[in-house]
């Protein structure tokens, strides 16, 4: 470990040289920032990971079944497990996807599940990211640089190898490919995760393409190759639903592929992740995931949600309004750490305003108990200090559902903050899953 600490600055310089950055839009302009790396890894024992593995596979399996049902038979709605007026009211539900099942029936091919570990050692799911979850490239390249700087560290510790992510992702794409090349579709270099798009294209052997590189003809997607048009069979798209196809969604989108939804619905191309997945990773729908696991799988959840209240229900709304100062309130439509409000940080006037919003727009919010999650040691200057940290686990669904034995551990820059997102100033470290 000391050798990694000794090479800390060197690793961060190399990450900067490779362009390991994230981008944010602030005050109307795009800004690129380095994503600082901490040399002290999060360590997860083999026994802990075995539990996480089972729980994450269970959860993602249920979420995929829910999406297939929601856009198909809607049995879970008819039987009242998830209220109809709640399920279809979220912005992530896309009527255009109704009645269509993607190749192999898979909706969430790459799931990013955010967890925290309580101080008692138990793990809690904070959020399900099923649209275009990012972040796998950061621990992947960081591990590669750490291995170069200190090969002895990885020879002398029983750490699960994480270098198979590219082959796992390629296998997921190949599994649903309808015939043709694999493409990673990026909005371009001004996207917040452009580094990741290009890096994963390299890791998977897929073509990295922007809007102008792809076109649709006779309900089939083609890539403008050097030797002429090449048929595309699978697109790992790193662009939000609303910008994906200007003939179906926002007509002003200049970064989408006109006609791609027609090709998709005709069964001529696979889209990873499926459009419309936002219907299942809405923070309000999160409340119902344990019910989905029981409903579809007949099992008790292995991993638990944080204690959550849904103001949509009158009983929960009354509790939230009476205990607002000790809860964390989340706007279900926000992401990236935005729209998260800790009641304890608000003035009396702000609490009154928030209560009024919840009263008038109950579908818009969830409220959760504040989990005092585990501090991890990080290096600050030359000392170890504790910081709050979460874990984004990556679950890949192809011929089978697999949990990558690694993950993105993000931590807060500030000692008193629970917000770890990169867009909010968070940093990251490697995640070591022990193999024995």
C-alpha cells in the first residue's frame, strides 16, 4: 500500500495525460475537470462480495422483468402492486416503447447500482441507474496504472482481476446483436463522459461513432466506414432518450440518429440500454423494487433499500411533513447529486417552503432516513482522513447476469458532506474485491 501512496501524484499525472476527466455544464458553459484519484483502495472481502453478487443479480433481474411487464402485459399494474397513476406519471416512461420487446427481452444491459455501507457493515441500495450509467472506465484505467506503478502490490494481495470488463461488455453487445458491427454511440467530445466512451470502444473493439457517422436506410442502421456503409447490429448508446432520434423525440436534437427508433422497433438493431428504462430507475419507483422482487421472483430481497417514504401515499406524506428536519428529500427527476436536500441543513423558512412543495407535488419527491454510512480512509496531503463514500456496482446482463468484481468508489471531498458525485466535487478510488 505504501508503494501506491508513494506513486499517488504520478498516477494522477498519468490519468490527466490520458484525459481521464469528466465534464459538467455550469453557468451555460461546458467545463472539463480532472477526476482526482485516491491511492487507498476500498477493500471488499470475498464473503461480502458473494452477498453483493447475489443481491445485485436478484435486483437487476427483477428490474428487467418489471420493464418487460410495464411495456408489455402490465400485470404488475393490473394487480395493484405498483399504482397505475404512479408508474405512468414519471418522465422516464415512454409510450412509444409500449408493446415492443427488445432483442432477447433485455432492457437494462448495463446497470449501475449505487450502494452505501452502514457503520454496522450492512449494505443499502441508494439508487438504480438503468439509463446510461457511467463510471466503469475510471477504476479500470486506475487499476491499470496502479499495476504498472506497483506490480508487487497486486502479486502479494489476493485481488480479483478487473480487466475483464471490456470482454464482459463485448459479450453483452454480441448477445443481442441483430447482425452487423457493434457501435458505441457518443454525442461527441463535449459530453461529460467522452473519455469513457472512447476508452470502452477501445476495450471492446467496438466502433466509436457520432451522429454523422451513422444513418438509417430501409429501417436498418449503417456506419459510414472507410470501405463503404457497414451494417450495425448493436448500439451501446451514451445519449439520453430525448436526444436519441429527432424523428421520434426532440426534433431539434442534432446529436441523434434520425430513424433509429424505427430500425429498433423493426428488430433490426439492438439499443443498449433500451429506451424507456427511466420508467424503472425513477427515484419514486425505487420504493417499489422490493415489492417487484417478491412479485416476480417469489424471494425476499437480499439487499435492502434505505428506509424510504413516498409522499404519494397520504400516510407517508404525513410522516414526512412531521419529520422533515431529520430526513433527506430527493426530487425524483434529478440526478448527479442535484435535487438532494437534507432537512437538517434548512432554515425554518426553507423547511416551510419544502413542505409546501411536497404537499402540492407529492409524486415529485421521495424522503429517506439519513444513513450514517461508513467512512473510508483517504489521503489528504500526507495524512489519512475519513470521508463518506458510496459504491457504484456494475451489473451486466447478456446471456446471463454478471456483477463485475470491481466498481467505482466515490467519496466526498468535504468532511461534513454526504454527497459524493463527481459533478458535486467528489473524487474516486479503486475497489478491491478479495478473491479469497
